[in-house]
């Protein structure tokens, strides 16, 4: 199966496409590098679109809201910060999809989940390029295709997770996605709580 057919299968028969992806047998270090590359490319794409149409202040915003907007604009203006944020999110998602699936009886390994998530990222990048090209012609049409594309990518992700964990139906793939989001939320809450505990300690030592 060539790349074009694999992309088509990913968007129409994602569970079957997962079997093809796993059959390629890429090594774990190659997959991690691929995920890192996907994070960098995603960051560049986001930064380009952000620089092209940065958020504008809304009339009636408070000084605090203006300060928050300025912080976000400054943060997302840096491709490096965006790449680090996206990369951290992707790594968290790989482990969450792995452990979430195993909790529901999945048989996939961490490498299997890494493979399908990495491939899914590159399919999403290709779709983003197409949508950006459409946006040059018609912004409204690009927004419509963006909404449809995100729904399609969600379907593909569920199917790929289903295939990676060898689930019989996509219902457990949906359950894995929901459980993974909960695991990621708990992990993020833990990190934020830890930062909140450490900040007063750092301030008291100044």
C-alpha cells in the first residue's frame, strides 16, 4: 500500500490502516524522532497562521484581560515555545492512549500507539496545508473545511487507537479516548499543583 492509499485508508478505514502502519515495523527511536518532527512542523504552521492573523483586542476588555491577551500573543509568537508545548502534549497523549487502552483490555504496546499517533499527526499536517491553501481563496470555505477536517481526524484517531490496541469495535476506542483525556487532565492538574506549591517556596527564598 502506497502513501496515498494509506492516507485514504486512514480517513475511511482507520482501524485497518493501523494494521498496515504497525506492519511497517519502524523502530521506536525513529518514531520518537517522527513525533518530534511533527511537533516542530505543527508549531511552524501555527506560528505562520498566528502571525498572519493575530488576535485583536475587543472593545470593553478590562486591563487584566488585555494583559492576558498580550501574554498569550507573546507566548505563541515564539515557534520554540509552541513546539515545546505541542511536543509535551503529544508525548502525554501517547502515554495516555497507551495506558488508557490497556486499562480497557487493549493489547497494543507503547510502540504501537506511538506509531499510529505519529502517522495521524502527519495526516493532520497534510490536511492543514490543504485548508491553508483553500483559505487563500476563501476564508469562509477554509473554516468550513477545517471543522469537517477536525471531525474526520477525530474519527481517524479513534479508529487508529482501536487498531493499535486490537479492539474488536470502535466503542472501546472511544472509551480509550475519553479515559485518556481524563488521565491527561489529572496529569496536568498534578503538574500545575506542583508548580503552585513550588512557587511560594521560591518566592520565600528570594
